[in-house]
């Protein structure tokens, strides 16, 4: 009846403790008749030794009770398991931090120590800026993975709160999305971002070449090609192809050149 960590290194279990801190020999789901659950507490212990020999009522929590005073075993176990999960998460973070510290303490640190103070400070500043960039890139990448990591998880990884990381990185995320990879229909000379679904329509030229595109870039491509055709991508007949056709009617070929010159003059 144990909890096993993802890396199989920790096996946790709940343990019942009375108010004097004496460990009881029955599991939480088998409170003997006659024992008052309000006079018992529960603690998480781990096979790695964490809290195994703890005395007193340190880190114990009360049983979760139903309105009628009986024990809600499931809620109690969930609450106590959370304490054990924190222990596992903390150790994982600590070991990641330790290997990072070892890495930094290696040859680069030895070299750093031989530098003149001002040179050392400049180097420290560059390392810090470099770490900021690595941090930002990692956050953006985490947010872009297909499952998309939550701000809460990113906050835990950075040792801070969900609110703090959101405040710090939402602008960078917004920018990354705006500057992200564009649809196939976007011309390399055209600086504008995509609009909506990057594979909304298929634009085909008269030789049969084709590109998937967002409505914005597809319209610009359509206006530029000779005898083009535009089709919905897949079987979604959502009017996007027609929208491209109408937008293109208002555009000149190579509209980005025209806009650039217009802006310059
Ligand atoms: Zn453990
Ligand atoms: Zn596009």
C-alpha cells in the first residue's frame, strides 16, 4: 500500500501517530473501533528514511473527517500523500541544482577566480545575461510543447510562484508566438505575422505548386501568383478559401514591397 515516485527511488506510506507522537501499528484505513480519530494524526514517511524514525507530532496532519465524525480515508490519504510528494519533488530539485552547481564549480569557476576583479565582474554579468536567455528560451519551449507545460509547473521548476513566472514571461511568450514559424505561404520578404490557423487554406499556382497558408499570407500569395487557385485545407468548408479570394482582390502583387515603399516615402 505504498506510493512510488516516478524514478522508483522513493516509496512512501502514511503512518498514524497519536497526539503524544507515538506511532500506532495500524494503517490509516483500519482505525480500530473505539479509537477517536480526533485524537490521532497522520504523517507521511518514506523508504529513503525521511520521517521514518520521527518522534513527536512534527509534520503530522489531522484526519479529514466527514460531517458525522467518521474518517474520510481517501481525503486523508490524498492530503498526507501530498506531503510525501513535496519531499520527492524537493529532492529532485535539489539534485538538479547540485549537478548545475558542480558544473559551474568546475574549470570555468577555477578560471574565473584567477581573473582581475573587474574582469571577473564583467564575466559574471555575461554569465548572468546568458542564463537569463537560456531561462527565457526554456520557458518559451516548455509553453510550446504539444502538451504545453502549465505556468504552475514552470514556477515550481524555477522555485517561484505561478503568478511570478506569468508576470515575467507572458510578454516574451506573446512575442515568441508573433515571431514564431510562419505559414508556407508567407514570403520571406514579407515581415508580417500569420493570422490564425497557419494551415487554413491551400494555394495552388498554375504549374501545380502549392503552399498551405493562413488567410493573411494566402491572400498575399494569391494576389502575387499568376492564375492561382485557392482551396480549403482538408474538408473544413469554413469560408476561408472564399475569404482569401476576396482579400486578394484588394491587393496588388507583391504587396509587401508596395507597403515597404509606401512606408518609406
Ligand atoms: Zn524519500
Ligand atoms: Zn501566414
